[in-house]
């Protein structure tokens, strides 16, 4: 983690971005500092929906005491199949000050959590940086996990260099068309490729300690969708060819129709076991070595 003075400088730079908001790749250019709302509908202060030790994450994050997960409110994506739509789309949660968010991080550390896992952080990076100042001053020293949908701006990610220890993007789609249709995210795959290149440049491949716990690096998630709507081949070939064959990848099979998925015939069912196994086969054939 960079020092407090650097954190203060980064937070100041990030808050300037809110005046014509470019915190994420969407670039709404509204004045969030003055209370204007953009696509994500996020206010000036961070919003927290819930927090606590989470043992349902990857083993490299959880171990004995869990990942210190903070579910942030709102989202810069609008996935029609979101399984946490009450948080992302219906704005459930409460506003917190920088001091209150810092206290949450410190409380999770005191509980024994192995990391601070920030879920859907892209639109709240300025507030996160602001909160890290008092948190680090008061002794926060466990890894920071940036758990994102991948629709991140390079400018914002560059501010996080030296702050985030573990980047965990969920690469949702291997085509721009699917990203726009199902997440209202124009140019999604182009954006996420640039973002993941920058993430990997900062932290490299995932590294674990003697207990098998992640300490630094890139961990990629990819949710298998029915009818290969997620573009698994394109995602895996990008990771193997342009990032690293040692990229740690979790190919996930827990998709089920949620939120507005029933409005789309192709999304209104779970993937078959065969579709999931095909996704794993594609990942192996691409040359990726660390699959979970």
C-alpha cells in the first residue's frame, strides 16, 4: 500500500473526476460532486448495502476467516440477469462518510478477515481512496481486492496503482454486442481488455502465501451463460494470448435466470452441464493453466 500522503493526493485527483464524472468507462460527465446523478445513480457519498466475512468466495480469498466483503450500492452496469439486482438496480443501501467506510474496513480486519473485498467499486473509487486515508492511518494492512464487472476507465485504474493488491474482474462477455444488449455497456469487451491489461501490468499473475492465500495479482472470473452468450472462447483466448497463460481463472457455473432474464428467451434457463464442460474445455485448449 502506498503511503498516506500519496493516498491523499490520489483521492484529491479522483474527486476532481467527479465534477464531470469519468470515474468509470461510461464517462457520464455529470457533476456528482454537486449531487447530479449519472447512469449509476450513485450520490456524492459511497453507499454500502452490507458487509461482513464472506466464505463463498474463491478459496484463495477466504481460508479460515473469510473475505472481508463490502457490497457497495448501485452499479455502472445494468445487467438484465443480475443476481444482486436489489443492490445494483434498486439502490438498496445506506450512505457512508469516508470515516464510516474506513471504520467498516478496520472492523473487518479486526474480525480476522484476510482481505478487504470491494464489490462493484468502479463508480466509488474516489470515495474508496478517501476512506483508505484514515483506515491506513489507523492500521489497515490487509490486501485490498477490487471486485469489478470490468467496465473500468484506464485513468481511474492508474490512480489505483500501488493501492489495490488483487484485481478481480468478472469478464462477462467476449463481444461488444453482448455487452451492449445485456448490460447496456457500449464497447464492453474493448473496455475490459484495456482494463485487464492495466490491472495485470500493475499486479501481475496471482501470488499466494504459504497458506495458499492470495496476496497480490490478477484473478479473473467468467460466468458461463446459456447458448455461449458470454463468448467464452474470445475471453479465454484473450487472457492466454495477451495477459498470461498463468492467469488465475474461475470459470463459474452458477448462472440462473434472475431479475429481467425472463424477458430474453436465450437467457431464461440455466446452462446445461455440457455447456459448462465445454467452457472448461475451451479454457484448457486456449492454454490457460490455472483454472478453478
